[in-house]
């Protein structure tokens, strides 16, 4: 049996007394059972970064994280190392780890990669598109519209579910893993640039669904390209609308004027389990 690095390394870390936990899989598939302390810290920190709870530039103090997840510092260090390899965390000399800042230029680069990967994934999945899938996609689109004003985090999760339901029909696990990685980075900006109106063009997936329903691959690829291009333009407009916004990067310090809490001291502690 081949073990993942997180499982193998976590086995040597403190995992005694940790109850099984669930977390969304890296590629958007079924929930994972989190067994080791490294798993718990890795997925916990990762989820908090992607949801925006841990803001860009926020210092990640080992002791605070250890207290938060009721684990020792060793698995926390390993989890941060894994997240650094993903580009979600960076190590600053003499200051320790912090949430990686996000820049518009890098995010646009990620969106370019998304277009390449998603177009390839769409072409791969296209022969397996059927009426059952299209019906499920239309239902997800309706669910997205219902939840938009109530829960933006859930909305983004449904947004990914819609796209990945198409691409997963291609049967390529590596394609899904790569898409999971690039979506993680693009959604950090996407969350900040969500419009106030669910009817905005960036939120419209009907042209993609209509092309799939008509079994028109060329039209589906074109609709996907336009969908991603609109998202990029929305990001650019969001950055330019912020006083002093230039796309150089966003950090917790640069966003404290919004009234959100100052997180320089690290993440909030939770009661130990």
C-alpha cells in the first residue's frame, strides 16, 4: 500500500485521541476522513485560508494553531510546510509563517492556466455528457441562485461543484487534481470580487449549459472561455475600485480598513477537543 506524504509523516506526529474529521477533498470529490494530526492541521488551515477566515498576510503562529486543533507543534509545522509547497503559505525570515499574499497579476496567470486546463477537461468529458448530467447541472445552477444572497462560501462551493461535475466525466484523476490546485488560488480573489447581483454576467452559466444540451462542443468551449474572461475583467475592476489598488497584492494589513478584525496575532483559539 502506497501512502501519501501527509499520511506517512502524520503517523509519526501526535495523532492520539484525535477523532475522525471530514474535509472536502483536494480535487472537489468526496469528503476525506482526517485521521492524523497533520491531516487535521493541513485541511483546517487550508480551509480557513481559502474561505478568507485567515486573511492574506496573516501571521500563522504555531502555538495558536496547535491550540486551535488540539495538537502538538510538530504536525502544525509539517502542515505549514505542505501548504507552503502549494503556495498558500509563505515563510518569512525571523517572522515565521504567514498566509501568502495574493496579487492580481498572479491570479490572472492562474486564470490563464484554468482556461487551458478546463478547456482540455471539457473536451475530454464531452463524449460522456448526457441528459442526466445536464439535469443535475441545471439543478445546481438553481441552487446557486437561491443561496447567493445568504451564503457566499456555500455559493462558491456550488460553483465549483457545477464545473467539476462536467470535468469529472472525463475520468482523469490528474486533471481533477490540477484543477483543484488552480481553483484554490483563483477562488481567493474570486471570493473578494463576487458581485452583489446574482444576475451579473460572471455568474451566468446558462450559455455553457445550453451548448452542452445542444451537444455543441465548439460553442461550449467558447462559452467557457467567455465565462473565465468575464471573471478576469471583474477582478481587474474590483482592484481598480479600491483606493490605491494596483494589483500588486492583498494582505491582511491592507484590508483592515474594511472593519474586519486585526489578525496579526494569529488565528482565534477554539476549545480543545
